[in-house]
C-alpha cells in the first residue's frame, strides 16, 4: 500500500484506570435506552465499552459518550506513556488495566480461525456481525485481550467455550477489549463467540461506504481498508500481523449486488431481496489483508499460465478501462511465480476500482483494491503518465501477494520488507513488460525522494520502533518505500542479480504462510550468497540517514571520506558500510570496493592511463556511485567537479549518472556546502539534454531554485526564472504541443513536464498558447488540440490570468470538473485551482474542499497546487478551519494538510509561529509530519542566508543569460 510523558506515570495510571473502567461500563448495559443515548452522543463514531464492576453503575451516559469518542473526560488523567510490551507468559492475577499502554497484545492467547458473518445495510450505512473465533490459550491466564474500535458489542453474546466473562472492559486509547473470566482458562483451543454492530463510516478506513453513480442515482458501496490497524473497526480481532489465522466469511447482501471477498464463493443462497454468500476458507493470513467489497460492478477477465482467474472490476459501463490493468496483472502473476519459484497461492485474484479510496491501492489477499485513477486506463481520457502509473501500481500490489501476504512482516517495524520490496519488484516487472519505458532510470525519482526525506534530522530508520498503532500510518513514507527499494537495489547490485534472486526464492519458500523479520531475510541472503549481508545492511536499516562521500584527488590516489549528510548542515556520527563503485574516463574501467571506515584511499594508478589527460582541456574524469546504485551522495573537490561537468557536456555520462550529479548538487547547495552559482552553472550544462528522466530531474531542481529565489533574491528572481526558461525552452520547442506520429512513450511523458514548468516559470508564449488551446477545448471537448497529456499545462496557463474580477477561466475549469466522469481528469482540474495569485480565488478553491463535490481522497490535489505567492492565505485558512478539517478528513488525511501548507514557508519566524499554533493540537497521526515540515522551513531559511551571502550570484546569472 501507497504514510505517522510525564513523570507521574504511576499516579496517572491508577487514577486513569479507575475512571476509564467506570466510564466504560455503562454502554454494555442491556437497556436499549442506554445504548441509544450513547449512540446519539457519540455522533456516528461508536466505541465499544465494557463493565468494570459495581461502581460503574453510578457513571452517567454522558461520560460514556465522551469516552466513546476516544477522548478524556474533563479532569481525567491522560493515558500513561507507552512502554515495551510484556514478554509472553502467564496472566492470571491482576485487573484488566494491566494491559493498558502496551504497543502489542499479550501472547498468552492467539487466534487460529475466524468465522465471520457480516450484513451491511447500504441505506442506513450500518452493519451487524457475528464472530466465532477459534482461540488457542498457550499459557495460564484468566483474560482474553483483543482489538476493537468503533464497534458496539452485545455483552450477553460474549462466550468463550461455555464460559461467560465477568469483566468486559474497553480501553479507548489502546483500542483493546479485555475479557476477564472468574477462573483460569483451560489451555488449548476454544471458541470465542460474540455479536457486534457498527457504522459504515465515511473515513475510508475499516468497513466504510463509498459513493458512486448508477443511472443518475447516487448509491453506496461497502468497502474495507484494514491496513494498517483498522480490521478492528469491522470485527473484534487480534489485529497484528503476527497473529495469522484462517478466515471463513459469510456476507448477507442485497441480491442485485456483487459481493467480493478474498476467496472464491463456496455457496450462494438467494432469499428474495437478500443473498447469503459463503466464501471458501482462506489460508493463514493477517487481519489487515482481509477484504470485502459490495456494490454494482462490471468486469473483464483473464487467466494466468497456472490457470488462475484474474478479474478487474469497474463501475458499470467502464469495464473496457480495466483491460490494460488486467494485462499487466496476468503478466505480473506469471513473472512473480517464476521469479520467486512459488506459485500464486490463491484460486483467484480480483482487482477492484473504488471511487473513494485513501491510498493508491491495497494488496488485500486475492482482492486488491485501487483508486480508480491507479487501475483504470482510457485511451481517450488518460495520459501516458497515467498509463505508466497503472502498470507500476498493479505490479507493486501483486508483488505483495508474495512479499507481504504469503510472507508477512512480524511487526510494523519491518514494514519496509513489504513496501520496499514491492516497490523494487514493480520496477523489475514493468521493465520486463515495457523495456522501452526505461523504468530503472525513472526509479531514481524514488531514490531522490528517499534521499531528501532521509537528510532530515526528523527522519527515521528503515526499521523504526512503533510504540502505538496510531504511529503506523506515518511510516508509509519515502523511507519505507523509496529508501527501502533503493537499498534493495544497492544490495542486488553488490551480490549480483542471479545470487540475489535465488536467495529471495529460498526466503519466500522458508517463510511461506508465516511471518519474518528483517534479520531473517539477511540470514537467508547471507547463507545463499556467502557474503556478510547482515553486517553490511544493518548499517542501512537500523540507523537513519546516509553518508555523503567527500572525494578528493591526490596524485594517483582518490581520497574518500564519509560523513552523515544532513540538509541543515550539521554534523552527526553515523557510519555505514558503503559499497563504493567508481568509473574513470570510461565505463569500461569500473571498480568496486567496500568503505568500512570513515576514511580511505583508492589507488587509481592502475587505471589512470585510461582515464584521459588531466591537463587543462583533457578528457580526464572520475564518477563515484555508478548509475546511482548506492544510497548516498558524493561531493567532489573543484578539480573533479569541473572534470565531471566537462564529461557531462561531452555526453560521456550515463543517464542515471546525469541525474545523480544534478540531484547531489541541489542537495549540497541546500545544505550550504556548495553555492547556488555552481548549481546554476551545472544546470546550464544540461541545455542540450533530451531524455525524459534526466529532464524531469532537471525540471524539479529548476523549480526548487525558482521557488527559493522568491525569498532569497527577490531582485534577481526574474532573471533566474528567465535563465531556467532558457534551459527548458529548447527541448520543449522541439517537442511542441502536439504529439508526433510514431512518438515514443517517454517523449509523450516529457512534453507535459516541460510545458507545465514553463507555465509556472511565467513563459508568456507557453501561457498564451495554453490559453488558446483551452478556449478551443471548452467548445469542443474532442478536439485534438488538447489531448490528456497537455491539458494540465493549459489549465495552469488559464489560472495565471484568473482574478476575482476576471474569473471566466476559473468557472470554465469548474465546469470541466463537474462534467467529467473520469478520475484522472478531475484530478487534473483540482491540481490547478490554487495555481493563481489572487488570494480570494485561492480561498474559494480551498473552501471547495468542504463541499460534497470533492471526494475527501482528492483533497491533496488541491493542496499540492498552492503557491508561495498566496501561502499566507493558505495558512490563515488552515488555522481558521483546523477543527473542521480534523473532523471531515480524519487522522488518515490530516497530515497532508499540515505538510502542504507548512512546506510553503522559508523563515525561522514562521516556523516558530506554526510550532506555536500546533503546540496544543499535536496528535500522533501528524506529529512526525509536522516536525519534518518545520525542519524543512528552517533548512530553507538557512539556505536563503547562504544564497544572500554569495558575492557572484548576480554576475553568474547574467553571464549564463548571455551565453548561447
């Protein structure tokens, strides 16, 4: 899946437990009136609560409702600081409160099999359920402890074996249900039974509702999204990856609807308007992979080489848009079967497009769910970049069927085993299917994202400690995905492709239907390769950050020194075992070594004769980190840097190395370890570049420079933008606005990248042409003058001229948005609405998020379009609407609002103001994002001071403007 104290703990714990237990008691009373009162007060977010004893009877229902929201009653102590979970063992004595404040559930009991019956009501947006869970008690205990949230459980229905609990307590902050029995439970397996009900929420997590149109009518479908910790919002369960069990599901649904789950249908019984669907029992799997989808769908179908049926489900009438994903899906299952040496383990695979979906996609075992934009491709309305996104996303999710589903991380600390490997495998698969896309060069976009995030002091290790379930969402980030995938690529390059593949196949075979930790993977790789994999890779996964390799030429020796790279310019003590690769003068002269200490010397005299002349005007050059296979940056001394720039202009470097040089240069400039002047001179050396991937990175670096220049050098920003326009204009003019006959995929992807950038930089000719084509498009939506690939550039161009008194273009864009039924087209429009210098239009666009015209999942498109010119408007809007945003968008999306607004600012004063505002509003759901954002603001403030201190910046800009 496409990311989240006090000294008197003992006193707080005692007081808090008493109050929580008392507050928890009343909602389990049998009185319907008490239940109704709690439901009304909770405002749609039901929480399970329990009875703690006789004293609870005096607690008011109002207190129950307050705690039902997961908040503390007035005057109630906060929950205790999180502490390590107790070791597995017995738990006979004590109260239910002993299980509070633990990051994980106790191990004295574990589920073996779930039999679940669910009945969703798509009109009332509720559901009811029955659970029969086979539980194995392995150590002395009188308790069963499992997860539950946003559910109401019928106390009288709870039985384990023939026993009834005398204590049923729910702790809201921990999302655990504790069942206490009078006596010690028998060892061995027994059946735990209970009935429950809940709400089909609108928060895109747990068991939720998604809206869609059918014959002009708005309808609800029921969908699940359980990763990371939301299965507990659908049924009480042991909601941790290590508690694998078998699942047998039964659904009662309206007879006209399609009901899907992980496994094929075993039996179907129709009784008038209701159909009961029973599914085959699943193999062992984690709760976060259970899935249900109920709605109206069409589908297309294919079959793999091993006979597995693959279907893509779409809204009625859109099945043709699923054909491309179906083709990629079938090919992916075939490829992974051979690569891992293990067949796909389930009888079928369904992929479903969901209109409301928080992530990009979710790898549920046998029932993969997607946003529409990441699964559907339409030749008439989808872009080339959209097509590639579908291929990458499908290949990613299906790689999870092995790495994640068949072999599952033991705990969220090892999330990267899922996401890093799926990211890396998706590129391997797509490169096999579409070699012309040059996807491994594009992979460096992800590496760059990982390097950027990991250069913050507020980053985290790949293996990150998770102290509470609410922290998990924030580590679905560039560290788990992109750094994870990048260190896998680094390791594969070090071990060799064949040895690496054979070891992975052994790992999958050894841990199939089980759980694994990072060290388990290293052990298998070490055993199969004979290399010290654990020692090498532990330095990359257990500590945050990465090194910059400082390279200096001294005679026939290349002196290299590693130091942790931080964008704030500070020093740190990190040390890595670094696979060093180097090339000298030609890619025929490559060397490999391991840097195991801070400093080393590489003897280059044996290859220096082939490196070219070191005399002025000679062709001598050295490049470290060949093709950017290593997850580190390189800083060259002046001699080596000048030689590399000459090699770049002489077209001696590979595409990947061209990308690495410019990205390293930007990072070094931001850290004030290199001047902006030198970065601009390097950028100018790319003026004849034509490759999509290289120019995509050059474009991103250019827009970063333009953005910082607004604050750093306001008197020079116009000239800097003209220089950047000069750099990008030539390849843009060669491509033009119109696709050529026989044009390749990469050129079609490059065109909008360049046109978008020229519009953002204020290039009048591009803006005027975009506006002209848009006016034609508004009157003829089928015109060939504005195909999907170039529409966003035209939409951005229109917004450059929009004001509160001249808003016709804005109104036209809203019309396009409202009339389109395609998710990609809607996202294009939303992404441009804030790309305007008029504050009132930006404010109107932000308030548009509160209407029912914009799906919650699409808010980030609007937020991504915000610009520095109207950032204060965006900040004031965020502050004034914070409570409303928190309620409407919930924990899953709230971090996006923080991220996209905070990143617009560049002063220490603003960082202090933002920090002050959030001081009383901090939540685990966005705390890491906020800290990272504030660090970014301070880094930019420091960069600005560095830029202002450059004596020759203006001279450099003017010299480059005069060059041909």
